[in-house]
């Protein structure tokens, strides 16, 4: 088995590297990938980001949002998380058999002190009934690709602030995440593996997987990227993982209802639906007053990407209070998002 450590701390580049190596790594050996990233949320292939994530919190805290190509639920990563991937031939492993493909990880963790680590549920890893890893899998051509997380020392206080299903009346057929009791691995490991830096835990894990004392012993197993590889990976980043059409445009069709009553304004009730992440229907209702016909405002928003920054830009040349008296642009953005 070969391995590659990603130097990037950007989830979008790391996912692009995974995709690139899955399609272009020319070897009969399995490939083991490891990466760490700054605070980010990765939603599953079939998920609705508006339902799964507090997008306002992400904007305020500068947390990166992207979508992966595999299914499953929403995941929060920060610098305390270690992500890993296995790329094998399609015939080497049966799709959905997470216990088999993650066995090198489980075996290594048990040696490192997490003796009760085990695979459970559909695609998770647990210790003493608490989840510390979520996994997803997909196939392409003759390759099978499985990736997962290892919560080593993640800021768990952030999870409920980010991965919270919206309380608004959003109706969608998208896959919803299921909350589980979660924990970090660090407290369950032997003291010598309780590192301050996740990168040190990563290196120790690799050594346990390969049963060596030092990474220098497996230099011949390391996969390095060429300058051409890096250029191709950057292209994937721009075309997919950093592309709003992928992150939001892949959101399944859904509808939103928002209603507010303000003393000087009255009732403002907005109903909208989206298709491929863009507003394809929108209507304003209520007992508000306005100097201009609110249908002009509706037309301005029709076809726009349902993203905070996009709607804000679409309203730049408009004064919302002309259509809804005493209700400004910021009020409308707050109502919608």
C-alpha cells in the first residue's frame, strides 16, 4: 500500500487531490491518503446545505463550505480532525463494507490505546458508544474510494452551532443528517500518543498502520505530486469544490417560507422555491405598504443563486423600502437567511 500526505489545509484542495489521485494514480497497490484542514463543513452529495447548516454562522466565523462527491451526512472539520482515504480497485472490496476497508485504522488505533474502537452503524466508528468517525464510499470506473474522519481533538462545542437542522419551514426531499453522541479520540489513546498537534498523531498513525518506528522506513511507499499534478488539482478545485454551482447548485429542489411581523412594517411573508440552487419562484405576501409594485422586487430576485452574497449583490441597485415601507435591504437579507 502506498500513501500520500497532503500539505494543504484547505478542504477544497484536499478533496480535489483525492479525486485527482483516484482517477490518475497508476498502480495496482491501494493508496492511503491523509489530510488536515482549517474549519470547514463538507456536505454529502445529496444534501441540502440550507437545511443542514447554519450558513449565517459559517459566514460570521469564516468557515469553508463545500460538497463532496460521495453520499452521507454533513461533517465539520477543524485542525483537530484527521481525514483519511483509501483508494483500491473496485474488485478488491465490496461496496458498503466499511469494516473491511477501515480495518487498518481500527487495528492501529487499538494498538495506540483506543482498545474499544469499533465500526458500527452504517458507516461510522465508535468508542464506548460514542462516534468519532464518519465514512463515505463511492465507485468510479474500476476504482473504489472510501474516505472518513478521525476526530482527534476537534472543538466539539462548535458542532451544535453549525450542524443544526434549520427550524424554519423548509420542505425538501434531500438527505438529512442524523445527530449522534460524538467524542474525540485523544483522551482514549496512550499518553505518548496524546500529541498537541494533529500532524504528530497523523504520523504516528501511519507508522502503526505500516508497523514501522519511523516514516523514513517507508520512504519508498510515499507518493509525491509533480508540478503538473498540482496544476490539474487546482483546476478541479476551481471547477468543482470552490464552485458555487457545485456547492449550492447541486442542492435538491426545495421551498422556503419566511414570515415576520414588525410594528412599522406589518406582516412580510415570502415564499420561494429553488431549482439547481437558483430561485425559480418567489412571491411576497403581507399587509405592508410600498411606493412601488413588489412584483418588481420579485423579478429582480428571480433566477438569482440562493446565496447570501449573491442576493446582497442583486439588491445593490435596489432600495427594498420602496417596495416594503420601513423594511430595508438588510432586513430582507436577514429574513431570507
